[in-house]
């Protein structure tokens, strides 16, 4: 199961922009030499590690509950989608 949180990625990108930070600024704060890591998160290619999300919450001055809600919503949507696919697949296999 691979969950990439696209809504969270969009949200974090907007919060970075609102904070007036570049991807390179964020990358340097996180100890990366390249902004590619931040770009990958913001494009939804991968999700940032939880430890990184905690740093971004402080850096962007956002409420942890907002991020938790985004993660929970995305996880719920993903699980519902996957379970729906399995249910439909199981119904086809029983025919």
C-alpha cells in the first residue's frame, strides 16, 4: 500500500508560498542541498516523512490540527477507494 498525499502536498506548497519561502530555503532548513526533495513532495511524487512534516508545521507556522485533518482525510479517501475496488473485484470474481 503506497499512499501519496496529494492534497497535503498542495496544502504544504501553498503554506510555503504564503510564508514567502522558496523551495531552496525550505530544503536548506531541512538540511538538503537541493530543492528537488521539496519539489517532489509538492508535486505529489512522494510524501514527506512525518519528522519533516513536524518541522514544516513550525517553519510555516501552521496549526498541527490542520495537517492532521488533511492526513486523516487523505488516508480515509484512499482506504475507501481501495476497499471499493476490492469489493467490486470480489463481486466480479464470484460470477
